[in-house]
């Protein structure tokens, strides 16, 4: 490509390499556990060995006498702290060490601080507790379990499901179960807390530094301006970083009480009990249809596991209310309080599980009707939101089916189960639709151009590996008319303008809009400065009629009449110029549209060993309507990552709780299996569709839609290969024998 062409090629959309890539692969990107401050001590957690009951007495004397120990906090001597905010995920986890009550195995019951991490760990093993144990509730279907009932009013009831079911020509009833999964980012979660008087600085593994700041301010009763939370690199999150966890509060509490900076790095087993997990659940589906495949009834109910003392909210069935055109719909989600560690959002929370049930049931219905599964979905496609009749802001799902079926070679499928074979391998083709609803929260950003013509843009966001550093730099560079290497985007500091969480697949769109706004305002400020100067070539040019190219502001189409940022700053004797921007979520009522979110169609080929039941995923084609794609490379990586997560969820991931003790039995990387390279075939990812009409950046969000649909597409392919309908995740070998 010639220089001229490469300069013309738009920055946004291009598959630009990660700007943080070199720092990551050379080991110079500091993750939370890499930070240290002078004089820091080290913390270690002591965890409950019962799942329910109370602590009668703590024995800390041996630990207190152990080498290097500075202090031991228990509920008997810990200061009381306040509870954090209610966020979009529900109430904050309860404050640590506040009473003698035990509600799950692995609950933090003491915090030991010592001069070295080894001393802290050794002393933590010397702490003993006398318990008064009670029988734990560990089965989510235990009738004694209290239910949290629809705290946010997401349950749906539309039409007359009973009457429609009675008149349906074809009906189907099925129960699906999904396991607990644990996020397991590679980076162990770490917190480093340092106080200076009443001012607190914290390094923390978080996807949402502003929320951690609020939580710490509320815990210690200090103003938010006295708390600074830093996380320039996260080390993976998958949702585990969306909370201010009790260990974060504990670390800051210990640092305050002991007047020493304290650092805590969780162990891998502690990652299973301390930073959330995907909750298990049971789903009951009842479907009614006409003989030619028109859906008349979807009745989707779930029971989901929840811990005793928090209100994490994860409505599995809710997306069934708008996935298809169907006049009579019930969705109902109930959460059962049992003695497990706190669950939280994990990689397409709710949609991943709900979509497994719905898309499996539709495959079952297709077989009952003798209809192609793609055809069944085409017949029930809707271009309006069935909840309110408004058109979707953008939905290229029909194109997803068409392109996916073609690339995959769906027409080669003989629909009869066990009909396709390759030697001893039973071959199966399966497909599923996927959606992930639109999500956004308010965001703010600040843009500065400095005397050397370079730009610095910032916001208190995080980059959990999704490409925030890169994509925001691309957006700013394009808006400011600067080459990418003249723009730096900084994040991961709660002192920067507020950002939303890196979650819900929403950050790129919402923050991108705020970055755009900041950059537009900055260009305007420069133009207005120039406008006022008699010597400026821009004098008299209306600020709306300019564009920026190569660091120069000029009338539209006239780069020869421009003036550079550097020249304007110099004339006004300014070292830099700054502007602030913000964004708020679009309002569907004002748009007259329903915000669509992302859609996709997933096509999967599996191979099942006819004798051994060994299941391999052989091919995956993902066709995604992600709206406007801001960076083709990082967006594709998102879908690939989601697909790998989906394969793990479907074939391996299962956090096993001992049904008697409540102890997690496989809390190591040796025992908790995730998908590795050998489990993942070549993944075909295609983006289709148009920029979304309802969002300022045209994006829909392309994180979690990559995972949704993989589980049912695999399960449906397994049915096609073997004739066995597996209604539980993970699909293990024993189920196929
Ligand atoms: Mo994601 S579960 O919204 O980090």
C-alpha cells in the first residue's frame, strides 16, 4: 500500500494491533500483583472450614506469636465497616468480619498480616476456629431454601399461555441444568492498600475502578475524593472484577488498623471462593407451536443458585421474552439462597445459560416438526421488539443465518441423527442463534493536545484484554486528525473522569462516545481560539466547517488553509488545551426504537467416538452482527475468546461442591478443566450488518455474544451425531456412553 493510500485509510475499523501489546509480551505491563510500596506488609486469608453455623471462638495466639506477624484480624477485633453501593449487578457483597455467622465454606474468618508473604501464609495456617456447625443448605432445589423473587421486575407475562398451550398442535416440555463455573482469569486477584492519614490508595484487580472507589469510601466513611484506585492492567476478569470483594475491604482495613501498607494476592484455590462464580441453575421450558413451526407459547422458568447474604441478580430466562416473535410468553426467574460463596456475572451472565435452554428446546422442536432448525428460526424471526412493538435499532440476524449456513456448508447436513460418519467418528452438525442485549452506563473522558502536537486522552476505564487502550486511541486519533502514534489513551485510575464498568459488552460503545465528545469539544476550542486571531488562516471560518488532518485544523476540503495544534498553542502561549466529554445511554423511547444489542448465528461440527463417547469440537462458524466494528482485529479476538469460553462451558467447566460439606472439591487448575488449545479447532468469525441506528458510535457490543449460542450449537450437534439429547452442562463423556 502506498503512503498516500495508507494515510487515507480510516483508522477506525482497521485491524490495528494492540497498542499495549509490546508492553504485555515483554513483561513490562504491571498487573495488580506487581505493585509494591515501601514498607509494605503482606496479608493472608483464613477461611471457614464449615459451610453454615457460627464461630464460637477464634484461636489466634499461635499465629500472633509466629515469626514476622504484625497482626491478626478476626470478627472479634476488626473495626465495623460500612456496606458498599447497590449497582446494576445488585447489592454489594456484605462487609467482611462483621459477626460470627458462617454462610459458606471458604468464608474469610481472619486476616493475618506479616512481614513476608511466606510468614503471613504460614501464620494463617495456625489460626483455628471452634464452630457451632449447622446443616448447610447445598441443593438449590431444597424446599427449605428461601427464594429471591424478581427483585428488578424482569419477569415477563404476555398473552394467554394456558389457552395457547391448549390449542397448540405441537408441544414440548424439557428441563435443562447448567453447572457452577468459575471465571479463573490467569492473573490472581491482588490488592495493595496504603493509607496516608485519611487518604487511601489502592491497587486492585478490578474491571471498574470508580465502583471500587465508591465502595471503599462507603466502607471507611471517607469522601470519595480521599480514595484512589489504580489498575492500569487487569490480567483478565470475565466478570470476576465487577465487584469490590470482601478481601479488598479487608486489605484496606488491615492497612488502616496496623498502619502499614498491606498487599494481598489470592491463591488459586481462593479464587474459587472469593471473587464470584457463574451460578448453577435448573430451567424448565414449555413450548407450543403450530404444525408449520410458528411459535405460540414460550414458557421459560428457572431456579438459580444464590448465596445467603448477597443479591447478585442473574435472570436466566429474561432474554426469551424478546428472542423470537411469539405472542404468549412467560419468563420467570427465582434465585434460591443456599450456603455457597457469592456468585456473580461471568462471561455472558444469564444469556449463556438461558440461551442454552431455549436454543436446545428449539432444536428439539425442529426434530418434532421434521423441520430444518434454521428454517424454524427464520419462521419466528422478529424485526420488532415483541415486548413493545418498536423496531429494533439494528438486527442483521437473518444475514447471520444465511452467511453462516453458506460458510459452514449446512446444506450438506443429512438431518437424520447418526446418519453422518467418518470412520469411527459420528459426525454431527448443530446450530443456534445468539443475542446479547445492549448495555451502557454514563461515561466521561478528557482529551488534551500538548505543545508538541501529541494528544493524551483518559478515562477511569479498564482494559480487561478487550482492546480498550487501542480502540479508544483509534477513535481519538481519527477525531483529532492525528496519526495513532501521536495519541495516548490512559485508563485504570479512579482519579480520571468516571467510566462505566468493563462489562456487559458495553464499555467500548459508551466510552467511545464520551471520547468522541471530548475530542470534538477540543477541536472546537482550538478552532475558536484560532478564529479570534487576526493572523490565523482560520479566522472567520465557522467552527462547524472544519476538519482535522495530520494535526492541522482546516476548512473542510482545504488542507492548504489550515493551522496546526502546535501553531495555535504557540500563538496563545499555551502549553496545552483540554476538553471534557461525556456520554449517557440512549433512551429507546426518544429514539422510537428498541436498542437491539448484538446478534449471531453459531454453526458447529462435532465428532463423537462411537465406542468411547469422546467428544471433539471440529469446526465453529460464528457470524456476528456487532453493528459498527471499531477494530476488526480486537473484535475478532473477542469472538474467538468467547467461543473458547463457550467450548469450556459446554465440555469441561464445572465447579463441584461437596454436597455434604459445601467445600469446593476441584479448586485448582489441575482439577477444574478449561478449554486448552487442543480442544479448540480453527474458528471462523465473520462480521455482518450495519452500524446500529440507536447508538452514537454505531456499536452493539461484541464481547459476550461470542460465547452465547456455543453451548446449544454443540449440544444440538451432539444430538445430530449420536441421537442423544443432552440437557445438562457440561456434556461429559459418561453422558455419551
Ligand atoms: Mo462481563 S461477565 O460483563 O465482565
